C-alpha cells in the first residue's frame, strides 16, 4: 500500500504518510487513491481542490463551513513548513473543543485528514509555505464560519514565539462558546 494511515488522539483525524519513490531524478508519490483511503475509513467524496500560499508568521483559521455545507479536508504542505490544527466542533463528540496539531512540510510529505465537524487552521513556520488541500464540499460564502485562533477555552499551543499575521476576519472571529451550535453536527 502506498500510504500509512495513523489515527490521531481524536480518532477521526488521520495523519497520512505517502510512500515516496525517489532517485537521482527526484521523487514520485501518490497523494490520493480513493480505494486506499476508503479502506482506511476516509469515505468522503472530494469535490474541490485548493492551493494557498502564505509567508512566515501568517496564521489562517480557525475556519469551517456550517450545515448544510460542511467540508472534510485532506491538507498537505508542498512547500515550506506549517503547524496544522484541527479542532473538534461536533457538539455531541466526547472530544468537543479538543484539537490535533501536526507539523506538515515539504520534507515529511505528510497529509492530515480532517473530517466534517472540525475547524481548521495553520501557522506558517518557514519563509513561505504552499498548501494543497482537497475539500469534500465546494466553498460557500453563506456557510463560511470561524472561531478565534487564540480562544482560551480551546487553548491551542501554536508553539510560536511571534505575533501571527492575521486577516481582519480572523482577528474578530467568535469564541467556541459563542458559535451557533445549530449549525454544527
């Protein structure tokens, strides 16, 4: 199998390590293979691919889409290095409000599967970073939501020693306790 699937401390979040075939010319890897992903519990149909580029110190998130437009994601960093964070916002989950944080980089080539019902964010650790991610639903401005990146109730350890660069939108997101629970699963 060209992938290793490792369940994280929140069992529905999965770290995926592809098998890399390298030689003097470079490398080749499969970044997605539906049959392998389905066999390992990732059954979402992915309908949109996104590519983002950010500079050092940028923090994006915590973003999610509300019902009925929720998204699962598979995130990978193809240039640079980031901390990627997934926060469980499934209201009846035993891990509600808890998070998973992993380092994704062009070196480790790992990917993070984030199911529906999670807020997602990342901070750039390298001079710049480029992310590719698959989403199970198309972007919907009407369902676009977020949670404050430094919400004390979640208490994410971003492990950074700098003030992150935030969008105006991300500076004023609500806290987890303030979001509309009716929009969640």
